[in-house]
């Protein structure tokens, strides 16, 4: 019986195919690296043909390793968001390199639009801030600077989900799910492609994909690819997928991914969130035509602080060593670290400020500094939690994943400083797992997402807050003092 799910997890640096059992256990994983091109400072491009070729190869290998396509009930796609592909519908071939989400080439154009007063309207409609990150200004750039795109009378635009779905279905489906569409800056949080925004960026809505549910049958794969047609039963952006994979289905449920930086998404329910703190409103997912939303915030410096302590200062030899060092001293010894090495992200949004370490004396050791660097993560999350609260969204717990949160000392400190339980799944691949859950519901293996998450989420470790109020208040007041100095 076909009761396994193939997830295509197309990330920025690699593409992976993972086959899941119905209980959420990954039974096969195949990964391939993707080439990044940096043709000019601030530009980041990828070859969409390479993305497709390597994705197809890893999918075929993963399917073969579990005995063939007959055991695969459905495919779920999760992907790097915002990246733009332009292709020719008549050939299915990309017209130029894809412009990757990190690409800053449209910064001046975004600044110009901001100065012309468009930001408030864009934020009200799309939940986003005027930034090169999002797809719209990248599409405009391609139309204005790439003759092959401008001249193509069969032009198709799409984010990576949409391009992969086109290829997988042999060109029969040009669709994107609402979570990916909500990162283009061309879709209203409550509607379809927005005519005014399409006009502002010069994008013809006829070149854009149809916006569909994040789960449900989106199309069937071309039988020549895997030996038989397999339904595509989910598409979702990577951060939204991780939010589902963490089971954040109730309003206030929050996931925080601690990698190089930290990405935080909170389920905001079925009303589009409006932030007064420059948090992003985004579609979490769409099911049966109804959308649920998330409020998204990002912290620039998380795991990268450990890399800096290791590689630039030589205070630690490995990042995991920070756990034992932090635990080796009873407290931070008065040291407080503001990790603004590349400015401060949400909710401060100060690209111009720089890092600071306060409170050092001759008694300060490297253990105090490393401990303060870990404590800084909890402080940053605490500030974000307060901003969400002021935007009307109250966290009930924090569900953590990402390489840095393997650090038990940090997980406990996060619970202590936020006063919330912190949950860490044994399976930290929450991005792919979320797409597996959605596809399992989308193809009918589970009746709804609540059933799928409870069956597939796996074992959790819980860290309960246990710090006394006075210690916590002292830590936060020390942090506020330090922040005020930058
Ligand atoms: P990304 O997906 O952004 O590449 P990962 O999720 O792989 O990042 O996390 C890696 C980051 O986590 C690195 O910056 C590393 O310094 C940090 N890290 C890994 N293990 C630990 C640990 N035990 N304690 C603290 N930081 C860690």
C-alpha cells in the first residue's frame, strides 16, 4: 500500500529528498548541493535548470532506495522562499538565472519606492516591508534588464515551488501556494494577485501562477519521471513548513529556529496580523480556500556569534563547548553581550548599531563571556516576545529547532528568561516534516492537520522555566542597560 510521503526540501544551498513513514519517521534522505553565483557584489543567483536536475535526481534516488514509486502516496514540496524563476511556457526552460532571496540588487529601487511613500500601503496590503528580499522588485528587474524575459511572449514567473510543480507535472500546472505567494509582495494577505501592486512593479498577472491551497492535490507528476503518476499534495514555504512541523496550529504557538540567525514565527490565527514593530505578516497556510496567518520576526546573529567566538576570537574550539563553559560559572559575573555584529534585527531594526560587551573586570573569564553570548540569545527572544505581545499576539510556549539549540544550557536559559516552556523535538528536521504532514493530509492519509501533527511529530524534550523572579529581573535590567548603550 502506498502510505509513504516523499518530501522535496529545496533549500538555498542544497536540495534534498526525504521519504517519511506515516508515523513521521524519515526512512531515506538524499541530498545534493546547489551552485550559487555571485556575479556582482550583493547579487546572488542560481541556475533553475540545475535546481530541477538535482531535485529530480535526489527524488529518484530516494524513491528507488525505498523500493520504488508504488509505496509513495504523495509528494510535498517545501522551498527557499522569494527566489524568482522566469521561464518560457512553450519550452519549460528558464530564460535567465534565478534571482535568489538574498540578492540585494534592487535595494536602490526599494529605497526609491519607500521615499515615494509606498511602504505603508504595501505593508497594509501584503504584511511585508519594502525590501529587496521579496520577489516583486526582482521580477521588475528581470523585465527591465533581461531582454529574453522582456521579449518572451510565453513568459511564466514563479517562486521555486511553482517552478518545481511545473517541471514535476510536465508543464501541466502553473501554481503556487498562498504561503509562497505571500512572500512575493504582489499578493494581498486576504486576496489574490493585487492589480495595483502588479502595476507598480510592471508585472502582468497573466504571467504569474494560480494561487492554490498549501495542501490538497495540486497536480500529478508526469508518469515518465518516477514510473507512475504521483500526486503533489502539498506546497509551502520553508519557514511556514517548519511552523507546521513544530505543530504550531493554535494561535500563539511559536517556533524559533536557531541557525546562523534565528527565525521566529507565531501562529496568528485567521485574521491578517498588522504589526507596529516591523514584524512581517505572512500567510501560514491555506486550506479549503481559507488562510491562516503568522507573524514573523528575525534575529540577525544567533549561531554565528558562536562561530565568531570560535574562529575570530579563539575563545572556544567548538560551538558545543559553549554549553560546558556556560555551566562552569554560577552566573555571568556582571558581563552582558549585545550581539549586534551585523546590527540588530526585530524588534529593534537597527542595521547601523554595533556589538558591545559591558561589565567586564579583571575577574572576568572566557566562561563569563561565552555565557553572556548564550544569554544574549534569550534576551533577544525576550524582546521579540514583548514586541509580539504589543502587536496583540501572546506566545504560549516556544518550540525550538536548528543547530544551535542542541545546546541544553541555552534551551533552559530561554525557558527561564521568557518564563515559557521550551519544547525541542528529537527530530529537528522540522521543515521537511511540516511538508510531510501537509502532504499526508492533502492525500487523505490523515483527516486533518491536528491528527497528522500528533501522529508524526515524534518525541519532545521539554524545558520548564525555573529561574526565580528576582534573578530574571536582574538579568533583563542588565540587558536593557546594555542595549541602551548601543
Ligand atoms: P544554518 O542552517 O543557518 O546553517 P544550523 O541550524 O546548521 O545553521 O546551526 C549551526 C549554527 O549553530 C552554527 O552557527 C553553530 O555555531 C551553532 N551551534 C551548533 N551547535 C551548537 C551548540 N551546541 N551550542 C551553541 N551553538 C551551536
